[in-house]
C-alpha cells in the first residue's frame, strides 16, 4: 500500500559478505591435484578447536585458499565451500564441510613470499604454523587478487 511503512528486516547470517579461508593439506596425503581430479571433497580430520571454529564459520559460496604444507609451503589453488558445515559422521564433536575445486594458482604463492610482504604478521598462517584451517583476512584475498588477476578471487 502506498505510504505504508515496513520495518526493516533483521540481518541474517546469509547476508554476510563472502568470507575467505585457508585450508592446509600435506600434498602426499591430499593434494590440489586430487581435488582437481575429484572436483569435490569433504574436508574432514580437523581436530584443533581453533581450526574447527573456522570450519563451523564457513558458508556455501565462501572461497578457500588451498595450501600445501611441508617442504614447499605455498598457496596452490582455490576451492569454493559447497555445503554448510555439519557434524562429522565419525565423531559428532568434530565438523566437516564440502569443498569444490575452482582452480590451481600458477605460480603458487609461497609462505616466504607471504612473510616477505610484511602485510600479514598478525595472521594465524604466519603466527601459528601448525593450525590447519583458518579464516583468511580480506586483505590477503585482495593481495592474492593482485598477484593472480585472472583467478577470479
């Protein structure tokens, strides 16, 4: 009706902007090549409480930087969160989420390059080397977008 006032709706969780995360994997256990071949995977095995919090914060559509740990520590690709987090069927205290492969990043961005940028000294990737899954700052996504302008970050 003209002139009728409608109360603004309360923001919902789905109104939040897309978020970015980083997920580490040992390439000998599960690599970006495995994800590319399978197209989709369930991200499981996360036990650290801080890393579990990151998994539980993920929403479908969020972007995940896939990071190979070990000798050649580097961001090697991108995935999209393809499901809502859910209880791990093997252990209800844990959480899992599905990732869809988006693309490889060539060249990979090494941990040394991230540290040398001096832009992310307060980020868990730099401070807490053993944390497997974490939120990635929007500034990191912007920095990576400049490094890989055709990657769709």
